C-alpha cells in the first residue's frame, strides 16, 4: 500500500475526510468491454436503404445494425424459451438509452 493511501485511510478513520455523498452531473458513457469489427457484405441497394433508415433515426448505419442484432438475439432466445445473457440484456438497455439521449440532443439543437 502506498504511503498516501495509508494517510487517506487514517484521515477517514479519524473523520477528517468529507464523506458527504455528491451528485454526479457528468454524463456517463457505458461502452461494451470489447467491440469487435467484422465485415458485412450487402448489395448496394440494400446498403443505401440501410443508410437512409439510419439517417432518419439520426444514427450511424453500424449503430442501427448493432441494435437490430441485439434485438434479434433477444427475440430469438425469448422465442426459444432460453434465458437471455445478462450482458446482452444490459447492452440492449444501453442502446435504447443512448438512442433516446441522441434524439433529445437533436431536438435541443
């Protein structure tokens, strides 16, 4: 343990540190632990439709595809009666929250 840490622990135990809870007002960015990149080959007309749909949603096409994949995994597992991986479920929630935050930013601009 570093000497500085020992000092902080001693000050905490003596009641010398401010331990009042503080509200965090900074945005929290939650990213998956590891993002992997894979090639996706699509016909030109399909890719153009994809990019148009993503633009309508105010998203990058890769973000929209990621949302669809996450939703597809969840739906497939639910139909099969299989439990949903908590990491996938969390990622699904993060994607929804991120999308909602982006839409609010667009409206405010």
